């Protein structure tokens, strides 16, 4: 095998998590070979997968392909040991399905090298095919809505790939009715919404990049039945809840699992000419994209981690079943006592609104109706009962901050309801997690290796590993390491803060931190004036609002990630004016941090009003991308193009719109219909700009942290030999944490590798540090 050989790989499977049915591959520019798993002797498939490990694998979404390589090999190995290696899997479908659960305890397959073009594309212009938020133009007069849509469609030319998941890929701007939480529709105004549905699939990118119009799409093939499956429990015999009844699939009743449909898949991928052409095209397209992207170098950290993620997802991580059963039972009892319909937005709006005056609805929820969004409920849960200010008899003075009202020590009646609603929602989410873990019997952590625009990993397949709460109660139920392993792991110390220090360097703040002072404590003295740094630190660990250190920590994160005064105040639990004063004073005391932070966000400020609100809006071309310390770019080209068109249309709308003499009342102000549209366009473009500015500032921190964490995870993955081997390490990424089940004999070498790794990054992130521990009891004890 030549050292530079590339093996282009793809698979067709029964559902997303069922077995591989067809494996198609080609080595370099040689002919494509298609291997039918169920109609080939077991030994041939095992030998093929072993051979794959000797090559650099080039695929499109290797996390998927390598999950199936590990699942296929280990399941067929157990089946072959029972029925003989010369046997054909199609003759032993039920037994193969029964063995899947035990096959999770098999060996690890790791290729010599890897190139994931799916992930590579996310570092190029095709990053724009990742999921993104809607663009919404709010409160447009209904009379002009369709005229506005026609103008937007004529001025903004968007590729079909951004809407490829729609049945009609020409779908663009649409009218959306404005409803409050009670379902009441506003007849005078509508929202105009651009809702993206991009496809980052191999077929979609091939069609766009290589300008191919002859691509066969999956929905053009003969229809196949879809098996019932769970990504968090990816084996046929996994129990599942069916209308509250626990079902356990088996040969007696497979309950719509893959064994029920596999024969039609075998025939489809084995003998349907169009289907086989589709499968062959996948390898051709992968190979052509490899050349289109300039033949990327193998073994970048994202590609290597895709193989790690796929392999470890199949194996799964150990959990404490009795502990989870106890947690599940306690949550179920708790939810039985909830007397209101917390799953119904309408019922919750009524439940909360009953205790709010019309004025409070406007002041608290920023709307004329009740919103039960989490951030609003969190504010309502802290709400205090108010009385008329005696100093001004309700007329407004400095003491009551011109509101005419003073907070009392007594909770507002709505506070208990808001907290009850939050508690019920959290409990329901926890119950869902516990049930998923218990049904799987272990933790099948599944990730998108580049899951966000900053390059961070994100959870997928029905269970988000990144969303599991911190704290001993839940994390103590995750031993993670199997019986022949021990759990090593740790997290980066004050990671975001140390990166912010590197990116927004302020010499005075650096000096204080080098003396051992904590950023959160320093910032706390500004949020809670009158208290010393030592007094802030002394509150750490106290209950609720008494823990000023933790509240200051929330304030730091709000500041680092571009939160406005409202966000800062809400997260910390102080008045907006106090938050504004605190941030202004902090910026004066640490001017270099404020200046450097502003320099980054200002590059994405395309519109400004030099004379203040109400004056002419000026346009300046914004930057196209924000870049991390390590060169990972987040592109804003698409958002900038849309923002530019909204601005131009607001500045100079069509003349016939001006000729309309219709008057409307928008935001308590009478305007012409054209004036109202202009206001809506400016508001939308400013909102899009603000989002870009926040994201650009966030990116330099989040992306830098993601890269360092993934590079360390990749370094630990090197301790696992390539080929078909017993498991040696299973490094898993939880944001800024790495938990690494490992065989005991590697523990010292891994600890040294972590220390050396962290030291090697101090030239870029001077304050970087990591708290690493060996032989932990569980995830919570790091």
C-alpha cells in the first residue's frame, strides 16, 4: 500500500442507526467497489473493515461512517463466532439483531489517517450551509407586506442550497401572522420572515460546488420503510416507551425496528440499479470534492475526532443504573404534584397572567401579552411586591427611580408561580434525560464535531452531552470508565477568562490575575459597590442570591459574550441602571480591555447614527469574518449581504410606497404605511448587525477555546493505536472539560501529556491552566 493512498468511503444503512447494508469504496483513482454486507460471508466484511484501518480514510461525515464501521465489525464478529465466519448475515437476521447490545463491548477500530470533507467544508464558504437563525422584519403594515416581499426577492439573490431541505427550494421570504400567547392575531401588522433550511449534504454541496445538475437525490429512489430507532440507544433490542408502556423488541415482536424491514433494504441496495448508481455516486462525489477542496492534508483534529466520536459513541460510556433509577423515581413523584398544565404555552400564559396587571405585563415582559420564555420567567421568579413610594406619593422621584413604586421585602404573588413553572420544565427535561440513559443502559454520547459556527462540538441524535447540568446530583451518576479502565480528566481553569485576557489584553488586569486575584471577584466589586474583593469571595458557596461570587461570574460571562445591560442585570439580579454603571466604571478602570474588545466588534458595525437616535443612518462596509487565535474563521458574508439590502431599501423605498396615504399606529406612534415599513427595515437591519457584532466578539473566545479543547482531546486519542485493538483511551469533550476513561497503565503518560500540552499553549494564552486528576470515582469528582 503506497504511503499516500487515500481510501474514499461511504455506506448505506437501514435507517440512521441500524446496520450497514452496503459499503462502497475506492482506493485513490481506482474503480469503485461495492460490498453487500448481508449477502457476503462474514469473514469478507471483517477483513474489509480491518483493511480499511490501514488506510487514510476520506469520507463525508466520518462520525457516521466510523460509528457504523465499529458497529458492523463488532456485531459480525460475535455473530461469526456463533454461526461460523463463512455464514451469510441475511440467514441470521434475528440473531444478529439480538447480539448488537453485547457487541458494544467489543474492540475499537481506528484508521491510520482521516479526512472528513463534511467538516472541511464547514471551514470554507460552505459554512453558510450550517443551521442559522431566521431573519425577521417585525410589524410590517399588512397592506405593504406582499410588496415588500417582492422587493426583497428581487434584491437578495440567495442560493437554492440555503433552502434545499424544503420541498420547494425556491421558497424565500414569507408572511407570518403576529400572535400573542393566547392565540390572538394582529390584523394590522405582520412579520416578514426569511427562514433558512440549508442542506450540508454530500449531494447538495456536490451540486453547488461542481455545478452538477444530474445528481440523484435520495427521495428520487424507490421508497423504503423507515425503522423506528433511537440515536441514544442505537441497537435493535433497546427498550422504548410506547404511550407510557415499556416495550422490549425481540424476535417475537420487533416493534418496527430494523430487523422487520432489513430484507427490503438488502434487495434495494443489492439489486436496484438506480440505488446502486446513487451509492456509487457518493464515492465519486467524495473523491471529486477532495480534489475540488485542494486535497486537504489528513489528520486535522476535526477529522480525527470524527472517527473518535463515531467509535466511542458505539461503545458508550458507563453509567450508574441504580442511581439513575432513584433520580427518575424522585422526579416522577415531583411531577405528580404539579397541578397546572406546564406543557401548554397558552395555559402557562393564563396561569402567569392572572397575577400581573396590564402595566406589569408591559414593563416586565416587554410586550402587551404574557411571555413564558425562560428569561422572562427567571425575572418574574425574583419579582418583589411593590408599594407606592411615600416620598413622592407615586409621582416619581430619585428614591423610586421615577417609577413611583418601591420594592418591598415580600415576593410578588407571581414569583411562586413563575418558579413553579421553571421547576416543572427543568424536572421534565431531567426526566427525559434519565429515561434515555436507562433505556440505553449506558451513555452513547453523540456529537457534531463542528456543531456551531465557532467550531465547538454540539450534541446530536436525541441526547445532548453538552447540556447535562453541572453539579454532583446528576454527574455523580456517570462513572464513565468501564471496569477495566479508570477515569482521568479535568477542565481548563477559568477558560473563557484566560482566553479573553489573551485576546483583549489589559496590562493592569493581567497583573491582578498574576497576583492570584480572580476575574469574577474583581468584577463583583463593580456589580456590588461597597463590598471588597475579599467580601465577594467569601460569599462563594452560599445559598441562592447570597452567593455574590457566582452571580458576578454570571455577569462576567454576560459581559464577555456581548450581553446588553438588560442581560447583565438579569443574570446578576441587579437593576439595569446599576449594571450600566458597573460596566462603565469597569471599562474606565481597565481601558485596554474595553478598547480591544470594542475594536473587534466595531469591525462588524455597518450602520451608525452619529447624531443619535432619529438622525440619519450611515453605512460602512463591515468585515466578512471574525477569526480566532488559531485562524478558525466565522463568516458573516450572508448576513452582511442581507443587512445591506435592508438598509438600502429602508433608505430609498420604491416611490409608489410613498404615494400611499394610509396611516398606521406602530409602537404607539402614528406613521404612514411607508414610514412604518422603513422603521421595520431599519429595526431588522440594526438587530442583524447587533447579532453579528456579538457573534464576532464571542467567536474569538469560543472558537479559541474549542480549538484548544479539541486539540487536547486529539492528543489523548493518539494513545489509542490504529487498527483493530482493545480500547485504551476514550477521551470525551464536554465544552472545556475532557473526561478520559483509560487503562491504568497509561494514566501517568496521559497526565504528562496534558501538562506538556498546556505548557505548549502559554505563548498564545499566557494564563492557561488545567486542573487534571487521575482515578476519579465519577464525572462529578474531577
